[in-house]
C-alpha cells in the first residue's frame, strides 16, 4: 500500500508523508510528528483507501467526519505542549525558565477553549481548524469526500461493531474542550507538586528575559527610562540568597574572593548596568543584535528573523516595550523603535546571552568574574534533563556480557564522555603518545621507554627488498589512525 499511496500522491500532486516510529520513552514530540504527517497526507490516504481497500468499517475510521475533526483539533491543541517539551529539553535551557513557560502554555490552551466556541476559530491560535473546519462540516476535506462520524458503543465476539451512535461536529468540539481543561489541570498539578522552589527563586534574579523586561520604557527628552532604584531592587533579595550559598562552598572559600551576602548588591548591580548599556547605552551596537533578532515584517506567522547590520553609530533606542507575538512562542518578543524612525519586532534569544557569559570576553569581562561564578553554579544545579539522558545513553554503551558493577560502568562512562569524538581521535592520541614518551615536566610526568626496538640501519637496507604488496601496504594511508 505504501507504493500505491506514493503513486496516488504523485498523480494528485499532493504531499506524501509517512508516520514515524514512536519513541520508546513515549515522548509527545514523536507522536505529534506522526499525527502531523498523517494530516498533511490525509487526502492521499483517503483516495488510496477508496480505490484499493474499500472496507466499510475502515472507511468510517479513516474518512469519518469526527476522526478528521479530532485529528486537526488535537494538532492545534497539543502544539503549545510540544513547544514546551522541545524548548525545555534544549541543552541551554535552565530549569527556572519553566516559571515563564508553564503559564504561557496554560494561557494558550485557555484561548484554544474560547476559540472552539466560535464558528471559525482564530488562525493564530487554531491554524488548522481555522482553515478546515468549514469544509469538514460540509463533509469535505480538500477534494476528498468524508462520511458521517459514528462512535462504536458495543462490539460483538468477533470484534465487529454491533451498536453505535452518531458523533456530530459539536460532540468533537465538546470533547476537545474537555481534553484541554484536563491537560491544563494536570499541568498545573504537576507544576505545583514537582517543581522545585529553588527554580522559582532563580527565575526572579537570574532569568535574563525577566531582567530585560524590567528595562522596558520610552526615552523622554533623551533620558533613559530606567528607574535605577526600582531596577536595583529587582530580584535583589533572591540574588543575595544565591550569593550567600555560593560563598560558603569550600572551593569558593579557598579563593578568598570578595563575595558574600553583604556584597551581593554590588555584584548584581554590575550586571544590571551592563544590561542597561546593551539596550539604552554604548553597548547597543556591539551586543544588542547578538541577543535580539529582528522579526521579518512579511513573515505570516512571525517566525522569520533577519540580521541587522551597519546601523549608523548615532542611532539609539527610543522605545523598548514588550510585544504580543503573532504566533505562539515561549521566547520574549519586544517592540523596538529607533531614533532614525525605524520600528520593528525583535525576538529575544536568551541562549546567546548565556553563551556570551562563557565565550564572549567583551561581555563577561565587564560583568565580572563574581557574577559569572554565581551564575555558573546555579546554572549547573538546574540543568536540563537532556544532559542526564545523554549520559545515560553513554552508560548503556559500556555494558558488556557478564555484567559489570555500577562503579565500573560509571568510570567507563566518565572516560568515554571526556574523550573527543572519533573524528578528533588522531590528534588526541598523538598528544597522549607524546606525553607518554617524552613526559611533561610542568605536569610532573616522567619519560617512558617505548616498548618497540628496531635498527634503523637494517630497516633501510631491507626496505628495497620488500615485495610490491608489502610496500603498498606500508605506504597506503591509514583509514582509522586512532586505532593504531
């Protein structure tokens, strides 16, 4: 049937998608992709079924009006949850971001419930329902004809339905509303019962989206619209708790740094002054466009971003305000107005700020090592589950027949995790061999004798006597030098 469906898609000039294998962890992202592929090629499957496998009971399952409406409704409903899962699994994403993400997902689902009461839902919240619901109610899906939906209430001993009842579009929409309310309730319960209080504390002081939001305002008579007193108090109490904890850690105390609860305000304000300069001051041209990306004004869904280059140095920010995105996103979107009259929507990319804290010397040097130390420790404490999952996969690869202790597997995994990837093994092994043979006085490593002895003179004498085959083997490039 796969080849038949592919040929049908080609004849009808329709996209042909196949469902994906489900992840064994039952992640929603894999399920969602399968449902999305099914919806994109549903016309192909309907026409293929009608031409080659026209069973009556199967027809109600595939061509049923209720099935099609459920399918596109589920795709619109679950999209915010899929975005939440993918975003929170990103390697850069700290745990405290869920303080922002979860309320946004709940709010989007509540909007979804409200849109289901309209004849035609809004395209920004229910894009598929907005496009298809009118034709589905007319028993059409594209150029394919649908049949009335039936819900089986009783099956016979042979598995065949013996009793059923009609399922109207209003029944489908009512079920979607109930499902959305159940998901909101489960999400809230999970957040209240399982989310660590530490993340709520860190969100108030270390979340850069939260800090940049506090800088919003409009320049009046050339003055920066930031109240230094109010901004200095923003998250100050929570940051003090973080600094107090970090300053008491043994390896931090050994450094004898000027770091403690009483000095936390100075460390935090140094960061905040830098953020003010990024938006309203001298660092606008050098750093703002590394952290914010312009959203294309012609993008229908607000996802296309553009690079900004070569702005005149005299251009400054006149207005910086929170904006409402055209399409659901977990990232902050701001409205920006420049002194040259240009206005735009910009998307905040927090991962670039975090990267700059570790990799951009022009950024982390002005912030100072004390804040970077506090952030690094708290960032590591709330890392994404993706890091742990990756390490678990490495541990699985260390298992061999006969069984090994947990300690052996962990030690093997640490070595494997620390080694470079295969493609980089040649220079790594070369450096290891050099250290083994020549030693390193700075590291306290002594020289070792190479357990291979040969007489170079005898080798040169016999080299010309080698056969062509042996000579070819000696001179052929090594395919996997890291194995030698």
